[in-house]
């Protein structure tokens, strides 16, 4: 039997599960201006995946890269979810959210 598909699938599931709360916390503390951190992390992961000869590990690192890229879109969507009241606002950034609501 070949377990590579199950291993990659489980790793991607775990990566997505880890990225979701990271995006929520990044928006909470730093707002959408922190998107560049995910872009940088995604680029670093993408470059690293190019130099790994093991197909399974390279695939998992590549999936992490594109999960970071997807997280950029999610940071902007998360701000909208906060404005709708679906997620809590950071009280230290209340004036920022008030300006956006106007």
C-alpha cells in the first residue's frame, strides 16, 4: 500500500487548521496591514519546497506556502467579519473599526 496521499492529506488538513487561528489573531492584533507577513512566509515556504528532493515533504511545504497565500485573502475577509460582528474587535483598535463603519 502507498500512504503518501494520506500523509499529504493529513498534513494539509493540519496546516489549514493551524493557519485559520493565526489569521484571526493577526487581524485582531495588527489588522489587515499584516498581510505582508503571510506573503513573506508563503514565499519562503515556496522557495524551500523547490530545494527539497523528497516529494512528500516538498508537497507539504508547498501546501504550507499556498495556505499562507490564501491567508492573505482571509485577513481581508476577517476584517469584514469583525465589522459584521461575527468576531470580536480588539478594543485597542476600536477607533480604526469606527472609522471603517462610517
